[in-house]
C-alpha cells in the first residue's frame, strides 16, 4: 500500500488541496476588505452619535468658574411636545440668520448640545435645543434680546442661544474661541485658555458643522 505509486498519486491531490485553500483564503480576504470599505463609507455618511454632553455655559460672573466637570454629562429627558426635525432645523437656521451667524455652526452646536431635542433637560438644569441655564436666560434675554424669554419655547431657546454665541463671536472675533466661550465661559477662557475637554468640544462641533447640509 505504501508503494512508490501510492506516494506519487497523493502528491497532486495535496497540491490541489493547497491551491484550493489558498484561493479560498484570498477570496475571504478580498471579501473582508470590501466589507470594511463599504462600512467606512456608510459610517462616514452618518452624523456621529451624541457625545456625553457638556456642562451648560456659565456666562457673566464666571470669574471663579472651575474647570467644566463631567458630572453634568448625564442628561435627563422630560415630557414635552414632539417637534419634527425639519421644524427644529428651520427654527435654528432662522435664529442663526437673525444673529448673522453661520447656520451650519448653530445647527452643529445645537446637535452636539441636545441632539436637536427641545425637551432635553441636563442634570444641572440646562434646557432645550441650546442647553441654556434658566439663570443665564433670565439675564441674557433682556440683556441681549431686550425681552424676557421662555426656554421651553423652541423659538426663544434657539434665539437666546444664538444671541449668546453672537456675543462670544463679537468678543473673541473667532468662531473657535466663540464656541470655547459658549462651553467654558468667557472669563474662564480668558484666564485659563482652553481646557482639554473644551478643545474636544470645539473640534467636534467644527467637524460636524462641515458635514451639515
């Protein structure tokens, strides 16, 4: 049974099996690469998931503001009227235009802060689309808009948030610094520069704004 003929007969079979295995592995590798590339294209076209969130901006009187804490990054949802995204986009774009801001920047800021969710209430009490604190709104409404505002109203929420960003842009003359001031507070930004989490916040919004349509 172990004759030379038998040995010769087994050689081609082994070689054939090896060739089949190699071609099978090549096909699997090509398939995996194709799937990876398709997945990358798909992910690249999707708006990134919401970050863990940001503490609401502390405005005037923030001279002693501490570094933003991640303790405020667990937002809670409260019942509220449902709003269609098309409506929310229009409200935000109109607010941006009223305050002569880039609509894509305001859309990205609001999405990063709240996911365009007017019903969102953060653990620290920041409200709505632009995640503004009631105390901030009580001051910024009359101070920047000349009227009191209702943070539960999406128009007012977008309007006061855009007004705050406009004020930051006027003060710092740069969109990057304006976003940093919105997050960290203008006084803290001047005294301490950007904290690392502020840098991540700003870069995330700028990247997102570049993908807004």
